[in-house]
């Protein structure tokens, strides 16, 4: 495969990271958000791509719609 063939949906599969890792990382996001006024060393939660990336790697579903991303973040962080 060359780089021209790679896109955000390339090899989109479930469980690239297992449930334990997924849940642990989401807990860390929630904890840091609460402790640091909705931010961590990587940036501000509303602009962060960590939760959508974790979602993609565990659930095999790409979040692209800003409203859907906001909803998922709100469910996890709040």
C-alpha cells in the first residue's frame, strides 16, 4: 500500500485496542478534565481528538460529524 491509498477509514476495525485499555484511557480523560478545568497537557477537551481516536480504535467507528463528536465527548467527560 502506498501513502496515496491511506485515509481515515483505512483498516477500520473493532478492538484494535481492547476494552480495558479503552475504558482506562477514557477514565484518564475524565479525571484530567475534572481536575484541570477541561484541559490536560495535550490541550483543551473541546478541541481534543483523543476520545474520537479511542472510539475509532476500540469500536471501529469513525466519528466525523462535529455534533456526534460533541455528544460522545459530553457522555464521557461529564
